């Protein structure tokens, strides 16, 4: 199932490559990196990833944003995500949530939020399999996993 979105909301964490691979694969116009106040676990990786996206040409200057969300408040996470809907004028059909990163509470709250609001979400599992969850008629439909080819990042410098 092809995912055609212009904006990806993504939970940032130390695991950078799931973000790089999905950004290259889905080719959004912009990404909003969601990070917690934890510098080493989330905020600094979001800053590095933001810089990397632009330096490597994956996204244009001014098309990567960083926003802080709570890491320990289920309702607060969802309220922040609601605020981002307005801030970025996000629509259901053109937006998706990458809940691969973050801690378990952040991922669960964000996934629940996307499901309730009818926003497509996805998760990159081991072996580069992307599970896409699309809302349809008040149900959540999980499509067959997409196999990402890790060679799509062959032009990216892993040290960078």
C-alpha cells in the first residue's frame, strides 16, 4: 500500500536510521520531529537528525521542525499532538505519524491519538519492515508490511 503524505510527525529517539530510511522511502515534503526534554535520549538526536536531513538533501531547508512533547503524560502527549494539527494545518489524508521512536508511553499515546483522529501511522520493525495502519470507516486497518530496501540510503554517510 503506497503511503502518499506531505507531512510526517515522527517520535525522535537515539535510533536514527528508522527515521532516515522511512523519510527516504516516503519522501515527505516536511517532517516534524517530536522529542522529549531528555537531552541525550531524544532532544539531541532530534537536533542531529534535523541537521542530517538538510545536509544530505533528504529535505529542504526550512522543512524540518522540532517540537517538544511530554514523555510521561499520556494526555499531555495527545494534547500536544492536537496543538500540532493546528500549528501545521495538518489534514488526515496528507499526514502520517511515525511512532517508531520515543518511549513506550509516547508511542502508545501517539498511536492512540492517530487512530482516534483518523491519521495514518506507521512503525518500522526489524528487517526493515514497515507496518502501516490506515483508518477506514472508524476502523483501523493494518496493511501487509512493506519491505524497505536499506540500499535506498546508500548515498548517506552513516558517520555523518
